[in-house]
C-alpha cells in the first residue's frame, strides 16, 4: 500500500471507474461508511474536489452539509438513503433538502444502494444525487 | 519452490507449427513445494502434467483454479490423478453466492458438454472456496485475491522460504484505472502482485488490439509491464498468449515489453511450455 489505506475490492474499483464517467453526482463509501470517492459532478455538493479532500471518515463527510425533510427538520442518518444502505443494507430513495454552511439550500433526490461482491460480502454503498425534477444535480 | 509451465496459451488451445516455441496448450502451472504438488489452473496443459503425475504417483494434490472459463478448466476431464482410486485432490476456486464450486464445475463436466461426470471420477475430490485471508498448504503461504476479469476470478500468490510467485493469467487491471499514477490500493490485485519475485501476468494483446477489446478481461503488453512496475514485481513473465499470435508475433511483443521495462532486474520474458522457474 502506498499510504496505509486498505486495498479496495474489485467491486469498489469498478464502482469508482463507473462514477468517474458519469455526469451525475455520485459518492462511494466503504463498508464502514467512510467516503472513499466522489466524482467531479459531486464536487458541487461537497464544495471541494476529491483530489483536495481525499478519503473522508464517515463523521467528517456527513458534516459537510445538512439534510432536512420536507418540513425543514434535520434528518438523522438512519433515516437517510445513505444510512439505510449502510446500516440496513438495502436500497433507498428519498426527496430531500440539502443545506450548506453558507446558507445555500437545494431540493435533491437521493438514491443509495448497497454493494455486495460475488462472495456476498458487503463492500460499501453508492449514493447518487438527482436534482429535482429528474435531471442531474450540479 | 519449483515452478513449471505446462500451458500458457490464452482462450483456446492452439497447436500448430506457428506456436511450437511457446506452446499451444492453455493455462496450467505446476508448483512443487516441500514435496507437495500444487497445480494452478486446469487448461489443456493439465493433460500432459496429469500423465507425468500419474507415473510419479503423488496421492494428494491441490488444484487451484483462478476461474472457470473453459480454457482454464477443459483439461480437468483428462487430468489423470482424478481417475486414480485412492488419490485425494483438493480443488480450490473463487466463491459464488449462487452455486457451489462443485456445481459450477459440473456444468462443464457433465453431458452434453462432456461424457464423464464428476461422480464418475475415482479420486476423492474436496472442493474449497478460496478463503479471504492467507492459508497454508505444505508450509507455503497462499493468498487469493479477486481481480478484474469477466466472472468471479482470483489471482494467486504463493510464498515459501522468502520467495514469492504471483499468478494472474486473466486480468484487466487497466479497466478500472490508469495504473500510473493511481494509488496502489485502487489497483486490482495489487496485494497479490506486490513485490513478487516472479509475476506471471496476462499479456494477451498488443496495445492496438486492446483498444478494440476493452472490457474483455485481458491486458495488453503495455498494461502488463505497467502493472508489474506499479506492483514492484521483480520479474515479469508474459502469459496467456493470444491464439492468433504465433511465435514470431510473440517475440515482437516481448521486444516491446523489454523496451518499456524500467524496473531494473531481469527483463520480461515470454511464458513457454516446459519453462521452469525457481528461486
């Protein structure tokens, strides 16, 4: 290993390759919820480029923006598609409001699904952000 | 550890005058360590190896399959140790969430694709999904790691007495990433190949051929060299020769590989039937 990070499975390597070729913002987490990659379209959500942030621990990337429900109440992680994909290991979709520290807010649909390898091992999750109604965010 | 190549052709057995120097049998590599016999893949090269083993008569051996494409499996029905009562053969392979290793192999070793069934073989066969971590056979340390190829596929690493061999006959690491300067943790199969004394690696295509075959699961010579260099392999042996490449073409590709090689140490070589490798 070049920097002590854990070697990525083939599933995660190919997921990242897929993400780099999409115009849709996509995040990839490992099985522990750490953000191991986000693509260029997702930079507008994170506010920084992946080349600048590198991998982000779970607690750190979740603090980058706040997610609210339709009534403006902060949503706990376990209710978010990403939390459901990571904790319950099932796909989930929701329409949410994302708010940033600078006051910006945006309606976004989020789809998250777990990644299982052929050996049925849980590898992580993919989180896709869609700008309503239907077009890619960013 | 002693290594002998019995087959290094990719995809399809290719006998003929144009493949005499490097051979036409598909993947099969014998490894001897502490009097134990390990066989990597059961391509058509396994027939001659099996005949040699039948004369010698080891009662127990390990067959380690990288994956179940036919060019890595079709020698199994002609592998003599499987037909000898009293022999114990351990067959290792990549796991599947859907079917067991035995069930998947039986799809080939059964009518109408093959006249003999697994249950007809006289040897006692034990099937094993390769474990996630390291394991030992005859005092040698083995590691299997999933790699980019079509279908569940692993590469193997075997280490003994400070010397290591990495075997990755079918591998397309360039599909996921640019190999250089990508961080090593994002390179398919890196832990298998890292620092290996000898790396047997897929080098099926020229760069021009690869451009028309992206996603087919194989590597160009350029990729094989870049991969070996990224993994700091000491020595690269180009493996899984394309069926349409005769000896002359392979030597041309080897020259290109040597031009690209920057790791120091011995330059790349072409795998050939009968080739022996040892520390």
